[in-house]
């Protein structure tokens, strides 16, 4: 299927690895030129080269921390007029509700709520003027179904979800479409870290923690970054124009519900 976005330009935040990279690859496959971002320059450079070589699109990199004002300035200076914005950043640490104080809260809210909001604030006016834009925010299944040890994530991402719910409906008439993608467990470095934590807490091996997590999912496995990237690319396509302010859960059916 031709997604109808060949030649468009995208910023994909936090995209040298994991889900962000999965999205970048599927946008590249659809012919989108990319601005990729992550903090570790060597890994980012390698990812950019592999994507450019494989898909023949233009790829530039901005090695910076997207959760800082300076980082966002650098990103916007490199690509001031993207047609597509994919918001992403690392997730907050796991822990107990009593572990987190002002510093941890401010960090989580900054990374997983305010950073995507500030980037939308900067980029939406241009999209509105040009009468076309797509924004996908990578949030988490924890917005819909809380993961107790990820309280910082549950809370900060819920704030972003509330902002998107109203804003998506304000900008849709200008051809600007905003949606959220909610990953359940996907095979990335992030999930490896969480499995290590589970193995520690439960006193089981990492392999056992992984086997239990796979068994608990209706598909019997974790999701892949390719599956995730393809869903994101569709939400960035010409055909997503009537999907507004939605929260699409990609979790293999882990959230047990008849509707919604
Ligand atoms: P990952 O495999 O650890 O990859 C994270 C990527 O983001 C890397 O490229 C990393 O590169 C970059 N990054 C992290 N912090 C950054 C920052 N401040 N500025 C710029 N780039 C940054 O993680 P993932 O599994 O893809 O997860 C992506 C997001 O989805 C996270 O917020 C995670 O909490 C959420 N999520 C993931 C899952 C899952 O199962 N994987 C489930 C639910 C939610 P550098 O370290 O070099 O910056």
C-alpha cells in the first residue's frame, strides 16, 4: 500500500533504537525524508546510515537530549518545517510510589508530558498554515491500564493524553492530525531493563521473567518494532485524516476488555 507521503519530511524523536527506530524505518520505507534524534551520536549516526542506505531517503541526525530546551532548539533549527512529528523519549524509571519526590516527578513530567507538548506548540502553527500535518505521540499502554511500578509513566503520560484529546480536535479542521500510540510490551532495550527489575524483585531469572511475560500475553510473545512502526506510519499517512485524537493500544490483546 502506498501511504501517499513520499517526499514528506519527518522529525522522529528518540529514534536511534527501539520503537522510535521502528517508526523511522517504516516512514523511510514510505519515502519520507527524516530528521533522527537521540543522545548517543555514534549509535544515531549508524542508524541513520543504515536507514539511508536501505531506503534511499535523505536522513539527517541531531544528537541531543530532546527533553532539554537547548535540545529542542537544535532539533527545530535542523528541521523547522516538518510535515510529520513523532514524539518519543526514554521512559521514567520503575519503582514504588514512595520512591519518587519532586526531582523525579519534575523529570518525568518534563520528559513524557511537557517535551512533546512544547514540540507540538512549536510545530503545529506551520502545519496549520500549510494545511497538512501528522503528529504521533508514543505514550504507553500504562495510560489505559496502570503498571503499578511505573507510576511516574502512568501519571506523566496521562497528562499528555489529556492535552492531545482537546488539541487534536482543535487542529483537525486544518488538516493536522494528532494521535497517540500506546505500546504494550515490545522487544526493545527498555523491556530488557524492565525484565531485569522483575527478575530482581521476584527472585527469578531474566529468562523466567521473559517466559512469564510472554505467557501472560494472548499472542504468547512481545510486539516487534516493525509492527509498531507500521502502525505509526499509517497514522502519519494520507489515509489517517479521519482518525482524530485516538489512543491506539498495541499490546497483543493484553488489556482484557470487550470494548475500548
Ligand atoms: P529503547 O529501546 O530504550 O530506545 C530509546 C531510544 O530513545 C534510544 O534511541 C535512545 O537513545 C533514545 N532516547 C532516550 N532518551 C532520550 C532523550 N532524552 N533524548 C533523545 N533521545 C533519547 O526504548 P523503547 O522501548 O523504544 O521505548 C520508547 C518509549 O516507549 C519509552 O518512553 C518507553 O517507556 C515507551 N514504552 C516502551 C514499551 C516497550 O515495551 N518497549 C512499552 C511501553 C512504553 P539515547 O539513549 O542514545 O538517547
